């Protein structure tokens, strides 16, 4: 396994981390006039972190999780690679370099594996969570009569990936509910519901690490134990696979994605990880690898999960800049990033809970939530809440789930307590 210590110890990894840290990363705290010091004395300077993002002046943007705004170091890496491809398109095959050394699929997979607590050969590379889910569900070895089980709070692309694959395999899709009220959901309620819904012919249980429609953070480790118990005594071809849509947990929660107990984890890397837009991954545990077949010809060479990577030409300047995004996060510290997100989201939840006319729709407990907080305002539709907040230059979003179309606040590391307070004031005005 490529450890973080090993990755950063080498000249390429160390240089990437130094680039992400900024000019002040070296000994001491001094730097040239005007240079940003994103990390000072080993701790993030959140003001300087915010300055890395080209956010629209005059607006409070609490929807940055929708699609990443590239921080400065990522923008510069993408531009650096783009210039090489523009000058010589064959450089994609001959070898591209970041400012600190060569880059390509091996370096991308090593960086992501280190972040996930995985091995590089366990990763396939995709363009998004949606593409990754399609790769997984189309690839799972499935017999007629088996089924995929998901929930009514999973993103529609997750459910649709299962439906499209089930139609091809002669399988079924069953959509269940894991809790009655998301704000009151508990790990016990969720695991009990899942235990009751796994049948002998359930081939895949699909869950979402952090639901975009409710903000509920699913207890994946406990769910994995339920699946393990359900698999006792089953033939290998009948195993229930736990597939996790991890896009809103990756880089928002301080946990190794590869050590959650899932069989497969799918995530776009262009959200909370601030990876270049159009990048994503599929992690496959060694025990599940023989259960998934490739759907496309692959350009990523090697064994393991490599053949699951959809081939073809893509924005290589984006894909091969991913190690810089990982180094940026690692320079800040995954635990510190998660703590900052929790601090801001807790401020949101507490403020919404005491606002008349507003109902909090996300669990208040940090262990059952992450960076997305959903709510509703009495007498106002989700579209109206978002539109009226925008009139006050507060940018919110709303979920696409028709059964729970809640307005949402996303608290990323580029946001501040003042952002949260401004949004809470706007929402209170709307609720009056």
C-alpha cells in the first residue's frame, strides 16, 4: 500500500504537497510580499484557503458542492498541462508533467489510493459518479430473477443506473425507505430497515454515504455488517454486494473510503475533493473484483480494477491534475477539513432549528450528517426559497428528489461563519 508518508516523502509527492501548501510551506513563516500562506504552523488559515477560490464577489455561495470551484493550485496545474497538450497533442501518449514531475494514470491512482486507504490497482477511473454507477451496475454479474435494492432517497442517477442494468439482465429493482423522517433518523432504524429488506435473491444493496436529498449520512460500516451477516451461507454467485455512492462523503468526512466495509465505492472527485471537473473513481474491494465485468475498452493499463475504466479521449489536463487536488487536501489535513465542515454545518443546523417557520430536515447529530443541510420553510416551495435567497445574494440549491425537494445549504471549507449567519438571516426573513 502506498502510504501518505511514502507518497509525500518522494520528490514528486513532496513537491506536490509543497505546491498545494503555497510558498510559506517551507521552514519558518515568512514569504515574499503578497504570497498566500494557506497553512501556517501546521494549521490551515481558512481566510487564505477561501482566497484560493474565484468566488463571485458580493455573493454568499453555499452551493459550492454542486460542482467544484477549482482552487488556485488546481487551476494552475490544469493550465500547465493544457499548454503541453496544445503544443504537442502526442504528449498525452509520450508523457505529461506537472510543475513538480511526471504525471499520468499511475500517479493519479497512487494519490487517490493513498487518500482512500486503498491500493492503486483497486481503482478504476471515470468521469463522474453517474458514469461510475453505470460501469458498476452494468458490470455486476447478475442472473435473471436477482434484484438490486436501493432507497427512495438515493440520487435518481443511482436508481436509474440500477434500472437500466436490471432491464438488460432480467433482474429487478426494489426501492425501499430506510427511515420515516430524515431529521429523526437513527443508525438503529436504518440498519433494521435494511436487514428486513435484504432477500436471498438480492444481488446488490445500493446506498448513499451522504444523501444529497436529505443530508443524512448513512452508517455504512454498520450496514456493511448487516450485509456480511446476510451473506453467511450464500454461494459466491449469490453474494449481496454493497455498492456505495460516496460522492458527498469523500473529502467531507474523515474516514478512509476503502475501509468502510463496502464492496464497491463510486465517487466523483470534482465535488468536496475539489478535483478537476469531469473526474471520478470506482474503488473495488479484492473480494468483489471477480463479480464485476468491464463495460468499455479501457485506456488505463494494469490489472485489478483497471479494466473497468471507460477508455477514450478525454480532458487529460483535468484527469492528470488530480494529484494536485489530493495534495491540496492533504496539506490542510483531512481531519481538519472535516472538522471545519462540521463546525459550519452545526452552526447552520442550530440556526435553522431556532428559526420560526423553518423545519430542519437533516439529523442534527454530526455522526449522521456531513456538509449538506436540508430544510423547509412553511408556506414556501423549495424553488421559491432558493429564488428569494438569491434576491438577497445568497446562493442555495435544492434537491432533485421529487419526494423530498428540500432547499439545501452546503458548507465547504471556502465558507465562513459570516456566510452562514448571512444565509440564516435571509432564510428567517423569507419565513416571516
